[in-house]
C-alpha cells in the first residue's frame, strides 16, 4: 500500500523541527520576574529600591513607575522593575549534584 504524500510531508517537517526543539530545550528557559518598591521621597528612590530586588546577573527588561497622589501633598512613588534570568550553564565534568572529591 503506497504512503500518502501528505504523511511524508508531516514526517519531513517533524524531522526538521525536532533538532530545533532539542536546541531550545538545551539552552534552558529564561525566567521572568519583577520587583516592586515604594518611596515617599521621590521616583528615583523607589526605582533604586526596586532594583535592589533584582537577582544578580539578571537583565532588566523594563521599568514602570507610578506617582500616587495622596491627600495633603504627600505623594508616594511606586516602581516595578521587570527582569529575566537564564539558568547557569552546567559545570563541565563530574556527576551533576555530586560533591567534589577531597584531596589529601
């Protein structure tokens, strides 16, 4: 029984996409997060406090600040910093999760 042409095209497409999927999974997913802080001093202080919540090595992708009007001319400032992190590359050699060998 001959194989229909459409099923051959599906198999060829899957064979082309499989290596791309493997490459994407090997790189590891990027993680997104955010850090929010408020200040009564000024917008710059709120932004600086929000930046303190960003993990080391993360890339800041966006910053959003909001001026909140309060009664009595006591404004508040709220800033949110959005960031992405990528997982660290695995160390070369050895078994993952194994403790290093002790030397005498």
